[in-house]
């Protein structure tokens, strides 16, 4: 044991030295008053690194771009990157470090809902600002968070409506499959209520939850196969998150379930996830997002080109949370310019009604409930791993913080301007 | 090509005019094709159906092109459809019906005709219809399946005629089922429909069940001659098919349990050596598996670059190489860290845990955080259909066989080689072995290398069913320890029986309790079992145990 303590002693001494070096360099940077600091709070190691590293790089690219254009308010913009290591409590600690020690003006970060829930009290206590770029379950609106990803009514509900339509195959039987945590559970609760309001019976809905990183899908896929052979058109609505998707789709392909028999529509599978997969057996399965890399617009082409050049890899793909980061970042820049300061309260007021061009065409607008109005796209997976749009909303869909399909939240309003000034209340505060 | 199609279409016109009541000219073929360019998917699907049943010579070619996404429509004229093929780097834009080329058009004038699942099913059904008379029996077989799925009543007379001429037994029975399905759903005659139900009942399987359920729903609202009687027959048939499927379900469940067991066995078998035999609590075991999977990836990519012809067999090459790479990492680990920590389990645990994190980040730095695609070779994709309704997937089957082979060879090494003898000697009584002239230090290193190498081979197999990502190993480390402890530390047979029984119990619980609860229940059961028998299923007896 003696030896170990000695090792540990050496180790902690080493970290102290390292921390000292880092700590010294940080104040040196803040000492200059002509720097605006942007915090980046994305996991660079652990389970979520697969998804979040891309978003860190996106913010770095956007910052780099902004500096090339002369910075913001005549100052240089500097990104401060920390690694919360897919560890939810560490997210809160790192958020505090960013705000209190590094004194950043805004933070871009988080992917999973549990990490967002973990940092929420910190942002509210210290009155800072977080841009959250991932599709999520809704049922939340914080004064200190801007949600640039899709709320359920901008992703899940339109996808289900599409499958119910004649073009989508007139689906009558539904499997709601998800990973066992807050996002799938809340989304499925909303979807179940929605399906029932459309007259779908209890016996035509199957709900299934699996643990994070589930890899043995044999039983569930054969259950889905059985459920789908009841004489009615069946579809799977998947809120399966992260790594578990790859073995799930592999098993689907191997058991011979193709999209014309039982289509799977996924809310967490984008181009990035498909990059690790042989997509030939998956052609025709669906994904619902607000952005696909395959959409042909001038903005998107420019963005993809810039991204590939920045990352130095011709094969890298872009995805929806990247677009959400792009919109959020540009909105923040515009709001700062309009307010003439990075003061959180002033920028917040300037955010409302802020407009940024979507990469897929049209304009995204920030609402007073801190959610965006954006178009919704539904696409089918192609052989080359891209997702091609098969359906899209004509106009913008306004993100609902509180779902209309859950009775207790249908009553709530989120509006951070006068007279409501709250994230979820039945009557105006003033 | 151009003259060929021209002649063909002239011939076709001639034939059409002479033999068909509705004349199909090149003109109307053009009209049919332009229907595909409509915006609504339902209308597109209808146009596809029309084209397929038109008897046009080019229909198969056009439908295939649509399926592959090679059909475009001209932006300025929404009814004009063109075929775009890339030949030797340049684009060839032509008319799909006549084959005439349009050199003046460029890709920016065109918009791709998009298809969705509805259109895709219509194309499949249409191609199926065209394939019904194909010379290859396999094509006819899949054509029959496509007709069965589409349920298109107009196909009935064609199918009946083909059925009477068909020679191949397999195809014949597939045609029979397709005919019966159409007769049951769309027929009017009571006798024929009852007979169809019988045919379907004999065929059985998941798809027939779906069809019968659909028929039952339809019959409940139908008021034709004898519909009540038919409904009764359908109900009986459904019950019989259900019984058959339930039996198959049990077999399938057993197979899935064995398959999960074999995955557990593969993951744990290396640990059975490093932890079971050597007593090293190796938290970096999962990373050895991960390194094996990444080796597979590297070899596959190398093959893709230099020898695309043997890509399908890169997996086989990867097995020994993954063993070597992971084994070398293991030896390095043993020599540099673990040998200083023998006999201090707590410190070993912490040190190897740290090493596992270092290895993960190391791989993440080199290969990036995203998943890597290890494609499944064609000989491992798909499923083996034993009878209709009972099938097992090839990759799972291969993993079961592979796991047993690995176990067999490991046993062979332990029991029949000098190295195995020395290894057993060192673990049973180190001092005695040393005094007999065995170099215990090098035996330790090689043993650890062997265990790690076997873990690397497990990585090759796991690359087929799981993500190849830096976190691959973490998912298996807990399960591996569970299997080794449950099976009895230091006993390979125990590992086999432990993995198999855990897999089967898990799979039998899953349909009733759900995946999350099944895992918890198994864990609780193991904890209780260990309380009762701390040394696991097969406890080693002898001096080494007490030591």
C-alpha cells in the first residue's frame, strides 16, 4: 500500500503542476479586455464523445470564422473548451468553472437531457446563458437556456403524422422503442397521448425500453416482427439513443425486416451515426430532423465545404445538431451586436425575434419561449448513408416548450416577456 | 444500344398492335414514364404500377433506374423524365424509353425523382410481376414473394396460369401460397376461399399469419356468401399457425440465448485466463477486446485499399492478427505494470482501470471518437431460413461456432502443450514450479499475453454485432467478470456453462420482463448464488485455492 500512496502523491503533484500551468495561462488571456469568451461544454471523452466532439469542432469553426471577419464588437472572440467527460455531475462543475473562473459570456454545450438538467441550476444561479443544440423532450423552459434543437412538436409529432398519411404508408400499429431515460420516456408519453387522440387503440401500441448501449437486440427485433404480423401496417418509432442504434439496425437487417415491411423512424439517428454503419439493408428507414446534409441549398453547400476544410477530412458529414449550433451561434452574435454588449440580460432581450437563415432554406426565428420556429424534414436513408427528404412542412413550425398532448402541461405557457415572464405558468405573472 | 432498343420498341409496337386489345405505342410509353415525375408519392406509385402492367419492354429497366435513383426530371418541363448514368466520369443523359441522348442538358437542369417506401414497394411489386417468368428459379421465387406482399388482385389469372406450368417444386409452392392469398382476400367463391385457407394453414409462418389476420379483419365486415364460415376457418387456421409459431418461438429463444451466451463466453474466456488462472483483476480486459475490433477495422480498410477482391475474407485474416496485436499489448502491460503488483489485488484493480482509460483515449486520439464501420461480409449477412417462420441469422450462428472453437483450442493449449503444462504448474504452485526449472516470470507474461490475445479474437467477432468505438470494451467488462465469477474462478468449463446459462436465462426472462429488468434479475440471482456458493458453479479444489 505504501508504494501506491507514493504513486498517488506523485500523480497529484503532477496534476497540480498541470493545473498551475493552465491556471496561469488563463488569467493572462483574461487580463486583456479586448476578448469575448465563449464556453464550450461538450464531452470529449466517454460515451457521448462520439456525438459531442463534432459540436465542439463546430463551435471552434464558427469562432474561427467570426474572428476572420473581424471579431465581435471590435474584440477577438476566444473559445474556452472544457471536457465534462460524459459524466453528468461533472457537467455542473465544469459549467461553474466556465462561468466563475473563466468568466465566459455565453456557453454552447450539452447533448443528453440529463446533462442539461444537471447544469440548469448552475446557469440559473449565476445568471449565465446556455445554448442547447440538440432535439429533446420539451417540458422545460429556462430563462437562461436557449433551445435551438427540435421540441417534440417539431420532430416526433410530424413524423408520426407523416407515417399515418397515405404517402407514408397509412400506418395503424405502432412500436415505440426507446432507451431507458428521460428523453425517450417523455417523448413516448407525448406520442402515446397523441396516438390515442387519433383513435389508435391500446392493443395497437407496443412500448419497449432498453438500457443505454444495449447490444443484444435479437429478442426485441423478433418481438417487433411478431407484433407487425397482425394484418395492419406497422411502424417503429425509435428514440433509441447513441451507440445502441448500430446493433439495432444490424439486427433488423439480418432478420430481414426491410423498410417496406416495417419502417423505422428514428429521432436520434443522423448522418453521423450512419457513418459507422453499412447502410444497404437500411434503405428506406426514416429519420425526422430539421436538417439533412443532402438538402441542396447554397447555404448548405457553403457550410459543408467550410466544415470539410476546417476538419481536413473529405468524408466528414454534417448533421442536425451542427445546424442548431450554427443557428444558435449566429443568433447570439446578432443579438450581441444589437445589444452592443455581452451582458446576459441585455443579450437575452435582444434574442427575441432574432432571425437567422436556415441551412435548409427559410429563416429560423427565436421565440419568447426560448425555442425556435423551424421547418421540419422527414427523410429516408439512402444507400450512401445520406438521408433524402421525402416530406417537409410548408412553413415554419413553432417549438412548443410544453406539449399540448399531456393534459397537465397543455395548461402551461412559457413566455419570458411581459406579462408572462415565466417558463411554465398558467397565468401571467404580472 | 440505341439501335437495339429502337428495334426492340418497333418490334414491341408491332406485337402490341397485333396481340393486345389496348395498343401500347412508344408515345404512350413516354406518357407512362412521365407519370413517374409527379410530385405526390401516391400518384407516383400508381404510375409505377401502370408502367409495370403495361407490358412495355423497357419497364424493368426504367423501374430499376428509378429504384437506383438514376431517373431525373427536367426542371423546366416537369413531365420530361431522363435517365442519367455516369460513364467513365462523364454523365450520360438519355431518354429512358427511346435511348436518345440529350447532350445539351446538364445536371443543373435536372431534379432527381425521389422515391419513398410506398413507391419502393410498388417498384418491387412491379419488378416482381416482370420477374415471374424469369429463367432463374430464385428470381421467380422472390417474384412470387413480391406478389404475395403486394396483394394485387389483377395478378391472379397470370399466377394461376404460371402455376400450372411451373416445374420447380420450391417455386411451385411459393406460387401456390401467393395464389391462395389472392383468392382468400379477393375471391368470391366460398369453396375456393376455404381451400385457400387450408393451403395457407399448411404453409404457416410469420407472413401467412399477417395475411390471415388481415383476412380475419376483412371478413368481420364483409357480407358475402358464407363469409361467416370462412371467418371460422380463418380463425382455426390462425390458431394453428400461432401454435406453430409459438413452438418456433421457443426454438428461436433458445438459439438467441445460446447466441448471447456465446458472446458472453467470447468476452469472458480471455478473462478466465488472466483473472481465473492468474488471479489478476484486469479492468483493462475490455480494452483488449476493443483493440482486437480496431485491428479488424484496420485490416478491412487495408484490404479495401490494396486488395478489394478479398475484402470478404479480411475477417479471417483479422483473427490471428487481432490475437497477435492484443496479445502483444497484454505482454507489454504485464511486463510494464502488472508484474510489480502481483498479490495486491486492490492496486492491480486501480492500475488496470487507469490503463483502460488511457487505452480508450489513445484509440480515440488515433481513430477519432466516431464509430468505425466494419462491414459484414456477404457470407455472414442475412438469415438461414430453416422453415418458413423459423430462421437464425448467419452472423450469430458463426459467433456460436467461433466461440466454441476458441474454447476448444484454448483447452488444447492448456492440456496438451508444454506451455500449458508450465502455466498450470506456475499457477498451482509457483515455488515448486520454479525449483523445477520453470521460468515463472516469462510464463506469467505469456499467460497474460494469451488471455489478452483471446480477448482480441473476441473483438473480431464483436465487431460484427456491436459498435467499433473506443467504448466497446466497457460494455463487456462487467458481464465478463460476472460470467467468470459465476462459472467458477479458474475453470474454463465453468466459464462455458456460466456463459451459456446466463445467456439463456436472460433471453427467457426478456420477453416477460423487458430488457432492463431481465438484466437486473440476472444480476440479483448471481449475487444470491455467490452468497450460497462463493466459488461459483465449478469450484477448483486443491492447494492453489487456499493459497
